[in-house]
C-alpha cells in the first residue's frame, strides 16, 4: 500500500509539471484567443463576414487531386483579412494531404465544411 501512495504523488507531480509546461509554451493562450475570435464572429452579421471558398483557389472535389495547397492558400487569404473571414469547403469529396493552418491571423476566421 505504501508504494501506491508514492506512485500517486509522483503521478501528480508529473501532471503539475506538464500543466506548467503547457502554460509556459502558451497552449492555453491559444485557446483563449480562439474563444475570443468565436465571440467576435458571433457578434458580426453574415453580411460583414468575407467568404473564402476553397474552389476559388483551385480545389477540386474530384477525389483525385491533392487539395492541400488550395486549402492552405485559402486559409492564408482568410487569415490575412482584417475583416471577419469564413473559409468554406463546399459539399463534395476533397482529397488532401497534410495541411497546416496557422496564425496569428489579422481577424477572426471560421472554418465551414458544408459536405
């Protein structure tokens, strides 16, 4: 029984260290920014949101073409927009490889998958 107590204390210490590591790396600040951006998008009307459609950047729903670059280009355009932006992926089957969507963005961005 005594060894179980030592294990629990070590596990708690590891969890606390992991938590503080996340704080130091800014993991929770990104979550706060995301929540603030979602609130900002809710407060704007649909007319005030600029829509960025992935098909306008060359994405094709043919289940053959790798759409990673058109997705990234669409995200980049939306991320650079100072107005609230919406990235739209219309209905269809879009094949894609790895794609990284990163900021910080100039304004709030929402992703809408219609398919």
